[in-house]
């Protein structure tokens, strides 16, 4: 399945229609969070990922949008 990744006029990243916002005070960007989730999916194809223990909400939202979250 090809994921649909877009940005709206306000610059908010959308992954398969799910908005992904990263706090401005964070040390990472929304694009870096997306790349991390994609890299995890490459490391273990078909695996289910749970990023809730990292307390980074953007990772969970991206994983859910991509369908790789529990």
C-alpha cells in the first residue's frame, strides 16, 4: 500500500489523512518522526509497533496512520 503524505496550507503534515503535529519546542521535526517510523517498518516488515512508551505522540499518530500500530 502506498501511503499518502501531504502538507496543508498551514504546513501541517498529513499521513493518510491523519494530521501530525510536533511541538515547536521539540528537538525533532515532523519529517524526522515520519522517517523514523518508516525506518522501523523497513527493519521489521509486517511487525506491529507501539511507540507509546517513548511519550512522543507524533510517532504513535504516524504509526496508526500507516497501519503498523497495535
